[in-house]
């Protein structure tokens, strides 16, 4: 099958890792894959046989959207177009009109419900990474819609917990990820023994580093920057607990990876996470509640209760997506 993936960029983040993992899996199965994006460091990890086309697919601008679609229409023909995120959905919609190629989108997050989602109703199919995302987008769903959770690559490491009270945050450094909440919570635990490794990068990094210093946490909080998947997995293996204070998530790939390794997690009470949790989730943005949860872990090891049995692999995810492609193509033939 000839598949075109359109993404904003391939730099960092759960959605980007999802796309990278999916492309690797389907490429191994012999599919002919092209990726269109504005670029990014994760492109270096793509299989060699994947064709890469650079277009401004991250820009929320009608002119660049039409330009991207027209550029792609002159560079190849595909059996199916798969967009990830909202701007790529606009590009895919226009491109589909130019080439008569069926298209679908994967919705990774609880997007703002506004005109930016108009293409979704016109899609030939929609994949949501959780029931929470599907419920959120209820008024924008096309006729063909399915829920396929994020899949993970089975970890090489298992959790070792070799360093006591070594807390870990992994994620893009944006306001949505809630790291500032954790830092403010930890500021009230000066008398406790703990350290925090922050793995990831993003537009809020300088602000968060300054907040950490201002709260007197400079000697205990270490910003490690963006790391490879293997390095992230190693951080998880030797951490005591992953802190996941996000304000909103479609699911949260890092939570799935941590739970599959046996690493304790303290996570925000988000609708998507309730699909894999049976308790112990913490109100998002509530500094006092997060401080209490961290104290509970430091004192007794109490963490959120997650069910690894509900987590699927990248292989399983790719199989389900492949079947959904077949459903869409069969629909087009009739």
C-alpha cells in the first residue's frame, strides 16, 4: 500500500513518537511510505526507504495549506493519506480534493472545539487515541470513526529503583504539561530527601529553569534536555517514580511506557487516563494535592493505580490501523 503521512513536524512529543513508531512498523511490512512535514530531529530515525518531503505543514495559514497540498499533488500518488494533527488535516483535505485520494486523521489530543476542526467531518475516517478523545470530538466525527490506543515498543529495561526518591518528569516543556505545578509542590518539601530529573525540551524551558531556581530547587532539579528513546528508558529504569502532571492529554505515551516497565506513576486525573487507571489520580493543576501525593509516595510508595494489561504494543496498534485503512479503501470502491 502506498501511504502518505502528513505531520506538522517530527521533532519531539508523544504524537511524533507515535508516527515514527507506526511508520517503522508498516515499513517493515512492505508498505511504500512517504512522510510530509516541516522537518525535525526524529527524521534521522526513519527507515532509509521512507521518502521525506518538506512542506510548511505546521503553519495555520490558508495560503501555506493550499501551497503544501498543491506541492504534494505534483510529487506523487498515494492510495491513502493519513494526517496527524489539525493543520495536516486541512492539507490532507485539500490534497484529497485535488487527487481523489481517500484520507483520514489520527486525533491525539482534546483539541479546542472550533472551526479548525472542520475537515474532520469531511474525512473518510478518523482514529482517536482514546475514548476520551472520541467523546470530546463527538460533534465533529465523520461516518467512519474508531478508537485505536497508542501502542508502545516493549521496553528493553525493567524498573530497578536503584536510587531512592529519585523523581522523574518526561515530556515537552510547555504549560500544558504542568511541570510548574510539580515544582511548586516540591518547593514545600525542602525537609524531605528527593531529586527530580526533567527529561525533555520545549518553549517553556528557560521559564521553568528560572522558576526552579527562584523556588530554591536548583540543587535538586536537573534539566536533562531532549534525549533518545533508549536514554529515556534508562532514566525510567533507575527512577523511583514518574510524575505526570499534565492538564490535558489524549492519552499520554510516557505513562504507558512507564507502566509497562513497572515504574510507579503519579498522574493527573484526566478522562483519558481513567481508561487505564483504577484509582490514585491527582487533580490537575492542584499544587497542594500534588504535594500530598508526592509525600504519600515518599512515605509509603503510594502511586496511581494503572493497569498494564490495557496497554497495547506498536505491533498491535499498527495491525488495527492497517485494518482501518482497508475498511476505508473498501468503502471507496463501493
